[in-house]
C-alpha cells in the first residue's frame, strides 16, 4: 500500500541552507518514506521539456517538444541558448523535438542523436538524425532512421533512445489509429528497434533477412513507449508504455518477443469499452513486469545508481503526467516489490527524469521548468 507523504513548504533566503540553490526564491522540502529532499529550480520557460542529456562540460541539452528547439542550459546559472542548425520538426499533437542522446564515446567522436517528428498534417512520421555540436550549432547532420509508414495522425511517435555498446535502441508508437500495426512486422509502428549507431542494420536482429519484416525490429506489440533505459549493472533493456484508459506497462525487453498490444491489455478504451476482446493474458504474449490502473501517463525513466541518495540506490524512477508525481519503484530479482509516489502535492506533469553526472536527480516538467532533487537530513 502506498504510504502517504507530507509536504512542507519552507520559504528560505538564498544561502541560509547549504544546498547550493541558485534560482528559486522559495525552496520546497519534501519527505518520502526513506529520504527527505529539496527541489531546486535550474531554469524555466521550456514549454515541454521532452529529452534531457548532460554534456561533458557540465552543461545540459534539453529538447522543447512544443517548439522543436534543442536548448543548451548552463546548470550553474540557468542561462539558456537555443542551438542553431537543428533539423525542423513537425510540432503538433505528440510531435516535435523528442529525445536527445550522446554517444558513449562522445568525447572522442562527437556524435549526438536527435529524434523528432517530421511531415505535416497530411503525412508525418518519426526520424532519428545524428550530428555534431560545434559552438552553438549542429553540423554534419545525417539521417540514420525513418519510421514507416507515414500517417496523418499527430499522435504516438514514441520516442526514446539508448545506446548499448555500438547499438542504438529506440521506440516508435502505434500512431493511435493504427493499433493493429503493432502486431505486424512489415512496419515500424508499436516497436522497439535496434540499429548500429551509424544507422546500419545488425544482421543478427531477430527479423533480419525476412522479406515480410522490417529488419530493424527488436520487439513488437507496444502502444506508445515513452520510457526506455538500460539497467547499469545487468545491461537489461527496460521500457514503459502508455496504456489507453488504464494499463500503462513496465516491461523488460527481450529480442523477438511480442508484448501483446492490442490483443491483450490491462486497460480499457477511452469510451469505457474493452480493447479488442477485453483479455489480459494469452499464450505467446508477454505479461508486463508491472502495470498501472488507473493510468499514470508515464514519461521518461531512469535507474538510480548514484551516491547522493543512498536509500534510493537501484530504484527505478518514472515521470508521471496524468497523476503528476515521480514514481519510485523498488525491484528485487527483476520484480517490483514496492512503489512510492513522490511529489504528488507538487502537482506537475513530470515529462523526463535523469540522473546527473553529479549524482543528483533532474526532472523536467510541462510548463516547463527543470528541477534538481537534492537530499537533506531528516
């Protein structure tokens, strides 16, 4: 059962409390089951901060889905710089500037990855570009993936990315109206894909070489995955996806497996009718590790393995938009054994969550500000 949290708002003069607050005139101290923390504002005026990554120089890159911008943020001062040369996005509905990612060897090769929607109200899709950052501009832009088919709906583009070794994993949604496409292998909708970091297709992908299948597919039967992360110790690939009305799912992804959408689902349609036959289990279709009913509208996901929140080490953090909180999951042997909902009374749609190189947790909220969680003593 979820424990109730108590929120205390304390108005503090900057500098009174030794936590390094740079911007807020008011610091909010929160309690949780095992760790008290303060929430510090880094910057604001980023309407929908969808993607977030940290540069080696200590700056942060954030995508603004609404405007299609890629923004560099000085974490110390909160100052923002909109980068030039960023490919144009189709910013409507769920579309716009989506995820941003650095290659693990970024210091040597300089590759940055940017997923976004392209097209117009007649026909649109999701693409992934890679580029290099020179000064305030992106250069040497290369398109390494385009999702097919294009479709008129501005909904359910995914899209999250991770890199493991030289493999780029990423998600694509089912485009809402085309839910049945998630069960077909001749398209990229409702899928997790795996390609090489330069765009080539690995020949050991589960459906490579099959004429009727897209060779990039790694897993299928997904609805609209907006969370993807690697476990830092096991290298397992974890994903969460939006359900319809209820049935948001947390899955551990294995190659070639079918995760069921829309044949099985733990939710119902928005008009309160069943999805398909209204079943939740079927042989050959994977069950989620964990699911949420009612929906929390998950977005962004990160395993925490830093040294600042010792009581949270190994926990999985997921942003929640519909139920406006930070979801903390405790896992044991690959199973969820406990859930806590942080920041419920803060009342913000948490869009993205990241562990920073400094060991603190950073979140982006619709509206749209970037905050840092820092622990304090009880």
